[in-house]
C-alpha cells in the first residue's frame, strides 16, 4: 500500500467548499507516539516510526530525493516486517526491542480526525493536540498499489485541489510543526538533511 497525500491549511469557507457533497465516514480520536534515536537516525532519512493506539507503523519515503509535490510513503503495519527493516531483536516485545536498539519516543500527539470520502479521494481534517498547543491541518489522499501510479496520483490530487479553489502552497505537517515549535535541534537536523524545507 502506498499513500500519496497532500497537506492543506483550510479556512472556514475552504473547508465548507471542499466537503460539499462529500460522504462523512467517521470521527475518531487517537494518540500517536513517534520514535527515533538521539541522533535522529530515522527521521533524518524521512523514515517515520510510530505507535498508534499500541499498533506500530513504519512509513518509508518514495520521493527518491526529488523535490516533492505531495507526500509519498510506503506504509508497513506488519510487526515482523517492521522488526526486519529496523533489525530489531525478535525475541523481545517490540517496545523492549526498540529500547535496546536506542529508539525512544520524541513526540506524543493526540489527534481528532474527521474522515470524508469524495469520489476516489479521502479527506482527513485533523486537529492535533500537543498538550501545550494545537495544530489544524487537512490532507487529501489517494492510495495506490504500485509505485508507477504515484505520479498520476499526485496529478489527480493537485487537479482536485485546484477544482476546489484550494491554495497550493507548502504546508507543515503536524509532527514537523511540533518539532519546529518545540524541538529546534531535531527540526534543524531535518532541514539540514533535506527532509524538511524551511519556509
């Protein structure tokens, strides 16, 4: 499964226009815990390991160093595959294996997500709570099964956004925004690594 998504900040009129005739799917609240080493071994390579309500997910980039027009990740949810990719000991619980390999939590984020469907597009409206500040963001997403479909998915998302008069501009994701506001050394490492564009 490959997620192709583009982030947007929405004003009230933008959201109303975007969600007109969209199918409401769900609203849920979940907590994510993100992991990395003290040297930012994963995130400096645009690899994201998180636990969502106790289930681990690993997101691997598919941008190949090119300037991205949308986020493109392979998402791995099978714990055995995650252990293999991270070379973790298979005899311990995954939390213990991560700890032994010097991975530790660097961010806890509680998100309330309203999910909608419009045509083939999934629209997520997120309000992320980081305890001392909140951050609102929208994502328009297509899921494809093959890498050869990614560029076409980017074009479709861009066309869909333009058709709804959304502003196409760089938008900071919620975890990047947390790092920018609260973990500057980590954020600067991602800028230096080319993972984040500082705008």
